[in-house]
C-alpha cells in the first residue's frame, strides 16, 4: 500500500483514513478474509458515526464492491449487522436484509451461510417498546452474513468444533446403551458411526457469545491514560470463530471498520497477517493498547504520544497477544457458549 500506517506489528498494519480510499490501494484478488462490523443503521446518531436506515444500502454498497474486487477467489466476507426498529413505530427495519439482497443481486456475492450472533448479556432495548410499553422483547441477535465470491470458498469446520455435551461423551463411551442404528421418523439415517469420536461437535450457525467485557487491559489502559475507548466493540470470540474456520496461518485478514482493532488483535494471536482501516484517529490510537499490555507504563505513554501523527508508521516490537481462557456460559439455555466455540482453550478478547 502507498499510505503509511499509524502503527504496525510483525504481522499487521493499522491505517487511519477513509476505507474506500484505502481499499483502492489494494490489488485485485489479494485478501483471504474481510470481517467487519460497520456502523449500524440506527435512528439515534452515535459518536462513532452511523447512517440513516433509508440511506444505508446505498452508503455501504461501494464498500461491498471494493471488497468483492480485492477478495481472492477462495476468500470470504463476513459482515456483522445489528437489528433496528423503524422510526417511531414498533416494527423492524429490513435494512440488514436489503444489504444482503443488494450484495448478492447487484454485486455478485454468494451467501455462503447466514449466521446469528446471540448476545445473552445485551440490555433490554429499545426502551420505548421493551421497557416502557412492554410490547416487545429485547433485541439480542445480530445477523452475520458470510459472503463469498464463489460457491466454494476456503472453509474448514474441523477448526471450530465444539465440545461434546456430557450426554454425547457417555454415548461415545458406550454407544449400545444409548441408541440403536436405524432410520428415524424424521428421515435421518442414524448409523453405527453416530457414536464415533470426531474430536468435537459441529457447531451451529447460532453463535452464543456474551459481550460482557468490562476489565480487559484495553479498557483499563484507556481509562488510565484518559483515552476514549470505542463504544461498540464486539468480543474477540466472534472474529476468532470465522478467522479459524475460513483462513490458515499466514493468510491476510482485513477489517475495513476497525474501531478498537479487535479483529487485528485476534488475527495476530492466531498467527494471521492483518490490515485494519479506521477513520477515527483517536479510536485507532487507543487500539494500539491491545498490543502493549506487557510494556512499561512509561513506554506506553511515549508510544501514545508518538501516535499523534496520523501516519506515524510506528512499529510495535514484541507483542504478546494471548487469547484469554474461555468462560463457561451461566445459562444452560445458551446453545453455543464460549467454551463450546473454542474447546482448545485459545479463546480471546
């Protein structure tokens, strides 16, 4: 790229600027995975910027067109979109589905699969319909569209196998006591191989990941240094799932709405190359704190000063991007908790 990054590590680079302009600097068919969570189409203006529902599809389409161009034929584009209500009424906006249709019908993407991120920790909203009038339940699910350029993008589900349930573990130990191979009324043919240990269960497209971060090093250091943290961070478990399933070590991962650079940090921890684009200089400056946890206080403060230049091109030396241990889901009703998503213990924030 011609532009100079704000900061870089041995595996990645973070750029301040308009994503459309930065995307134009990338060559065709060069990126393995784009994963991002853009500003949603919300009725109330947010500090990080968002676009009105009626304008959203036309606003985001040029980004989709550029992503289509720079993706490899085997690449994927994962887009996280939160839900919204129509202005002044208790009926849902269809903007996220209009984005899906526009990307497939007008740009040429394939919908490889639709995913749904369930955040059991989300607070009740919107206040008018849920808290005050009590005529709607709280909105706790984001749509996550997995797009691809072809029908067969790179993917390997065995990298994200979930832990077996206790009952399944008992079944594997003694299959004959739990089931008999035969065709079920549903039409499924349950063979003797059903009791085979394959190293884990295939996860579903409902990803139950609580977004409860309150004491990470990123937040702590932002507070200590008086920096503004990004108000709409997604948990690392979300990009980690797709990075592990859709890429190999050394592949290139790009986030075009980088925010606090959760994606870059996660990619670094998983030994992928990464690029992050973010328009807000202050958000990207504070995102560098994710890579500085083991640096001295004096060193961190000096780095933050050095990052005052939007094109500082600051190289962060040694980074320790360890993904935190998983936490068990508190509710038995959560179908796919953090531990199930990442049984290996290399989970993250």
